[in-house]
C-alpha cells in the first residue's frame, strides 16, 4: 500500500509518500514541500499547490491520500488558508478516485510515537527512526506529511483509518509492533 | 462584463451570474445553488461542487469570479467547510485564467444596499430590485451569490475591486448611481 500524506498549508504544504512493507515496516518513497510566497495572490498560490499535488499524484500513484485535519487552536486566518489547501488536496485525490482520509494531529501523534501528547520533536524523531533515515526530514512540514502517511498505513492495517473514527489503542498496538520491527538488525 | 458570484458552502453553495450593461445597470443571467448532503463524504461533496462550478464556468464563461470572504464570526467547523469550498472555487477560476476577487460581507452589503450594516432581507430586496426580478431569489445563498456578482461589477467600475482593498465610499457612489438607474421607467 502506497500513501501520500499531505500536511496542508499555504506557505508550506508538506508532502510525503511511503510504502507499507511486510511486518508493519514502512519505507520512504519521497518527501518534499510545496512552497508559495505569502505576498502572492491567493489564486496563484492555490494553483501552484494544486499543480504540484497533481504532479505527485501522477508520479507516485498512491492507493490513498491522508490529509491532516486543521488544528483547531490556530487563529482564524490560518485556519482559512489551511482549509483552502485541504479542500484543494482532497479534490485532487477525489478527481482521481483515490480514497481520502483525514487524521487529527492527536491521531498522528498516537500512531507514530505511541502517545497523543507527544511533542513535535518526538514525533519527528520517530518518523526518522521508523523510516530508517539518518536524520529528521526538514522542514517540519515534510516530516509531518510522512508522519501522516505512516499513521494512515498503520490505522488502515488496524482497521481504524475510516474518517471520523478514532482508535488510539489499535494504533498504539500497531506502533508497538512497528517499533519492535525497527529494532531488529 | 460578466461575473460569476460564488457564496461558498458545503451544504449550499450559491451561484449567480450577472452581466453589466450601460449606466451601471446589471442583468441576471442565471442563478442557482449547488447542494450536497451533510452526511456524504467530504471528498464526494467537494467533487460534486467542483463539477458544478466547472459546468457553470464552461457554460457562462465569466470575465471574473467573485467569492465571498468567510464570515469570521461563524464557528470553526463552518469556517473550515466554507474555506474548503472557497479554495475549490478559487482554484477552478485560476485553472481557466479567470481573475478572482474576494469580497467581505460588509463590502457586499455596502455595494448593494448602500450600507455595510444592512440586514440580509434588505440586501436581498435590493438584489431583486437591481435585477428587476418579481421576487427575491431563493434560497438566501442564491441571492447572496447575485449580491456578490453585483458588488464585483460595481467595485470593478469604481476601481475598488482589487482583493484586499476596501472603499465603501466609491462603492456607495456606484450604488447611488445604480439605484437612480433602477428608478428610471
């Protein structure tokens, strides 16, 4: 199973593709960030991000797209821009008939680090460890997109990936197994 | 000049097309609402709205698209859904190279009714009067989309239609002229 994770944002939109292997191991396929200048027109920014998303979908042909739910505590202006990119990303997948799932930050943290209260650094360190990377992908949006894609793979495997459901227990079980797998030589 | 007004919303997305005529008169071309059921998947809802938007853009080939800025006082969940549709609408226009402008509810009210504090009923009554309609278009989202399109025509004529600018004085001047025009036999 190949998953494209999208951490939506107007200034930086994180993109991460992973493949699920056997024994809950997950491999990095590609990671990057679509950037647009804050002083550009909104229409140009959305068109740029949509074009890059289309490129990634054409190049990697994921089986699913996982999008991060907008973080409720952010300010209204940020929520609007992030939601606009989220709409564009979900539409890009829908146009291709690719299933889309939305995961909350807490679900992503719980799946990847084993705790919904993990901090960003812990989650990013776990992403690097799970994927066997020598260092944490930069910027944070890129690492977050990979965390989302990993979360989706494991929640799908645990049967908790349907939008609107939440099951940290099953996700944590998947995480524990995966963490054991990364420890093997 | 032909303008498509879009009042974004997931459950009801208002669509209204007007043509500007001489002497600031404005004529109705078409009005409608794209509806999606609240219990449908978000991806299906956005795809349905995007498909209808594409149909309207292909059928009416507007010179500009005017989108309503998300109303800040709404709750976060509504802001998210509305912003997602806003992103989809702006992208649809941008893909065709059609200029997009965003107008705030206050700008729309000021342009159409002469006051930024007008209530919805006053704005809708003015929309019907300006377009010479026997009654107010229903539902409210349809009338709001027409108000947006009229606002854009007049702000463009007054040179205040650039995104991020605000000039109720020029818009009110345009309104006063137009209101006089609608009084002519």
